[in-house]
C-alpha cells in the first residue's frame, strides 16, 4: 500500500524546512477504513511560523524575482508533476478514495494549472488612462503579499493548482492548510516545488484541524488574502475571521447545479454528461449536477436512459478503478444516508451496484430519484454524495424558475438545439458558469470559476484568478 509515498507524511513545511509536529492526526483509507498514515497536527503557533516565513520570502528572494522568472519556476513544477503523475494518482486514490483513473486526471490537471499560470505570470498587464492635460495615469497589478489557502478533501490537487498556482504566479507567498481528511498530495506537491527550485518560504504547508490551524490562518493579521473552498457554514466562519483584519476572501462553496434538458435535445450526446456530472468523485463535487430538469415530452425517455446507465454503475475500492469509489469517510457516509432517508417518500428510478467492496469502506450506492418536486429537500440541499433527482417541467419559464429556486448559483447546463433559447437561458440562469450542450468543458483550467449566492464570491481559474490574487494600484503623474 502506498508504494508511491516518498516523503514523511507527519511533517509540515515551514520556511523551506520540514518539521515534525508536536502531535499527529490519524488518516484513514476510505476504501477499507484502515489507518493510512499519521499526519502532522499543526498548531496555531505553526501557522504563525509559516506566515512569518512567507513574509520573509516575499520580502526576500521570492519577492525579488521577475514575473518571467516566477513563470519559469511554475512551469518547471508542472513538468515535475507530470513526471510523477502515477505516484500522485496512487496517493490521491488511497487518500481520497476516488477511482485511480480520476485521481490520475487530477494529477494531470495540477500539472496543467502550473503550466498555465507559469505562462501567464508575465502577461498580466496594467493600463494607461486618458486624463487631464499634463497628467499620465497608469495602473499596476501587484501581489497582496502573504496569501492563505484553506482547501477541502475532495479535489486536493486541482484546488492547489487553481489557488496556489495563481497566487504564486502573481508573486504572493503562500501558506497552505490542507484538509485533515486528505492532505498527502499537498505534502507531495510541496516536495516537488522544492525540487523545482521554488525559493524557501514561497510555499508553506501546515496540515492540521480546521478548528485550530484553519481558524488561526483565517484570522492571522499578517495574511493579506484568504482563499477558501468548502462548506457554506465554514466559509462564513472564515469570512468572519478574516473580516476582523479587513482581509479580502475568495469563497468557493457549495452548489445544487441543474441541467435543463429540452424536447429538442440530443439525448445521445447529453446522456454521459447528465450521469457523470452527478456521480463523479462519488458526487463529492461542488459543481456536481444533482438536479436534472426534463421537459415533459422527453421525460420518460431521459428517465429510462439514465436509469439504465445507473444500473450499470459499479462502486468499489479506489484501486479497483470502478465508476465510483467510496465517500471520504464514515461521517460523510452517514450524512448522505440521512439525505437518502429523507427521500423515503420518493420513487427510486435506479441504483448502482457494489463490486467487491470491503465491509469497512465508506460506500453508498449511486441513487436516482424520479418525479421529484422542486421544493423537496433532495432538490434543495447539497447532498455531496452520488444522488441525483429528476424534475419534470412544461415550459421554458417554468424550467428557469425551478433552476433558480435554490440558495446556490454555481453551475448550470442547457441542452437544446434552439440557439435563441440557448442565449435566453444563459442570461436568465443564476450561476457563475453556464454550459450549453455540454457540462464542465473538460475541466476548463482557463475558464473563470465561482458562484453567486451561497455558492460564494470571487473567481478562480483563468486570468480572473490572477486579478483576485493581486491588488490594483493607480499612479497619476503630473508633468505639466
């Protein structure tokens, strides 16, 4: 098990030095419940040390590098990630429980983020502003300084790439607090960064509990920007803690994302997206499409096709590389089972099947509910498990009303051949990303990502992330 582990999992990286914590936290294998490793239980003191190390790096070697030099280092990190894709995939599969093929795709995505931000580092321009005679006015984009990154357990590598990658590209020095449930690839990534020549202190990694290490990072007065991905409840706590220091926060929170399927949709093209967007990573995805809205004329056909697909889904251990792996933990399994119990009044259209899974694994069968009303708890609340609901509608107006009738607004998908309808819906749907006749666009490293409402605020990915990890300075020179 974990032959790919080439580092000590119970250490943390502070100022270029790997340190042992005073205490450790257990890390469990979601596939069978066994103890996977002991990880460092970083303290508030360790967070303070990491922030100080980041300040030193920002004021020293890292801060003195040109944008081009930063970009070269990030590109080299991306190359080294690609060299260790198989190792990283194995670690992530054991740690998170996701099927090996999905874990490998995440490792490739991490490399792509570093390549993208390596190339973008020296391409974020200011502008000149026409003003009064005798003045030249221009703007500069500058790093915040020290940025804090609190990431979740569902996509550690991808979220490190889109968060830390963008922050480093802008010249910030970073303190990363990975989730205590899954932090091994964060530690592996830090090792790779050192091998690639990232200066000491530019990236610091302190595992630990959210209650202590996460809270200490969110409330540290010497952190100039916080990036958080996770639950709405914890996001509100992070924003409140950062607000004491008047620190900007990027929040990427939950979702209850719909796909709208109209009578003229190409169902053959749509079916893989309708299913996979709901069950990928066992549904533990903020942008998971957990609501499928179907126009009455094709409702039975879509239901039958999706039900058939569900019956062919297999759930099993991460290394068995089935369609779906276990949930992250027994606690998460219990939460999903509570939601399934709330659906006892509903009709189950289909479920997947378990394949050679250990009894102690955190497994839940993918479940498809049919004829669900828009106000049902399963159609309103984020479940974070492999559960989808089918909701019928009659008209375009009704579809929009149902789609927008949640507290969330992260992603939406539209399936129709009608170009005018595509444009109307794209403007009417409340979501940060809209996909027309697709869903997810292959991950979209270049595509700005974020939500509205309780899905959060700010944007990650693409150049928009660079704007978020920088501050704008206006310079007005009077020269007569």
